[in-house]
């Protein structure tokens, strides 16, 4: 599992960027034939932290190697980024096993 967390002081910016990112990631992984489930953008469990609104896009892969391949492909295409103040890629280490 990979969480892409976007944070910004402006709610409309972070929501639109998260929605845009979810669509782009879903299209790229599908075009590359990578089996992954990309959840729609949604507010984080702590939707506001340090005066920033936070949204997340969650990616679930079938295995650790597929996750690494998928993240590498997204990085090569420069899709691991957004026009927000803070962008974080949170990889769940348990799913790497």
C-alpha cells in the first residue's frame, strides 16, 4: 500500500490536485498493465494539520515487487508530485513482504 498525501493551506487547491493526481496515476498504471487499485482522492483521517488541509490518494498493489515497479514507473513519468505546499509518499513497509 502506498499513500500519496497532499497538504496545502488552500482547500480548493489541495482537493483539485488530489483528484487530478488520482486520475493521472490510475491512467498510467492501467496503460502500463500494472494490477493496482487506485482509490479516489479523499480527506485524510486528520483532514487539517498544522494549518494545512490534507488529502490522500491510496494505491494498493497485489505484492511488494509490483508496488516497487509501479512506484518506479510513476516516478519515471514524474507523477509523484503535485502543485501543493507539501507532498508526501508514504509506503507501508508491511506490504513489501
